C-alpha cells in the first residue's frame, strides 16, 4: 500500500493505493494523526485506487473517525468500489461514515 | 485434505498479501466469480491468517502458520493452522454491527469470515485449524 497526500483548501486528501490490511494499517493511522497534529481538521480518504480492506483496516478508519470528531474535525470517505461498498454495508459502517461517490462531491460536502 | 497448495510460512503479517495472491490465482484458474476473487477470498483469508498470526501464535517470531488450499470446479476449501491452543468458535457470537459495538476498533474478523464464506469451522489438527469453505458461483 502507498499513500498520496494532497491538500484541497483546508481538506487533507489521502489517497490509498493497494490493500489496507493488518500489515500496513498503522501507516495510514500515523499519517492521519500526523496531519491532525499539524492542525488539519478535515480529512478525506479516497479509495479510488484501493484494493481490499480487512477488519483491521476498517477498525483503523473507525478509530481515526472517532479521533477526528474528538478534535472537532471530520473524516470522510470517497470512491468506494462495489467490493468496499459491500464491506461497509455488511459491517454497517456505511451508517457511521459520510461516504461520497466522487472526490469532488466529498470535497463539496465539507 | 488433498491440497493443491500446502505451505508453511513464518508467522508474520507481512506474509499475508503474498499468500492471498497465491490462493486467488488458483481460484481464478478455476474460474471463480469476480466478486469472490476480489472480495470473499482475499478478505476472509486475510482474517484467518491475521487471527492465526496475532492471536493463535501471539505474534511470536519463530512460530509458523500452515496454509492448505484445495480448489476445484465446485469449491475452495482453505485451512489455516497455527500453533496456539485454539478458541471456541461457537462462543464467538458477538455482533459488531449493533449500535454499542459499531464504534469498536476490533471484533469484525470472525464476522467477516462468516459473512464472506459459506462455512467456517475450527478443529484440532497438529495445531489449531480454521477451515473456510466457499462454493464457486
């Protein structure tokens, strides 16, 4: 997995490339926490180039969303493919996250 | 089990992606459904492997995990064996989708295995074995 980080106004966009699983989830966690430490309060995670996500990856997203809310910020998601959408529906995490079809719509939603 | 794949690998989560890729390749050769190749098999096997490595083997260096896969035109049968004492599969019934559990960071692994596979079993072999069965669609 690799992460591409960019800024769009006051939104930090993190694009996940590859699988988000137990062996690499800490990279995403640390990156988001570093951005929050630097003052970012709006985080968008874009899964357009992502592969599959396991329960550890889902858990990290839950934990980061909670942390951002504690900081008065927000973490949102974009571009879930059909497999990822199924995973979020199975686990009912689609009710916990604001999820947009495209990056543009997600950015407009903040 | 007569297995098309039978490997013993170091108990290390960094091994997971390569093992998953091997199993998915065999399922693709048997023309499994695209969704099974991109979602069911990789996610459920990743869960079984991470359970074996982190819980069964306690993330201990020096231990091993054995993975066996039998793939036919009908089904995939996977066995993931660790060196741990095992656990009571039937007792693990917590639902991670309830409102009180939804914001928990952990507790979704077994739920995903059960959701994405047709059958999940656990038994004692030489070590603790989790068997996953997926019928080809």
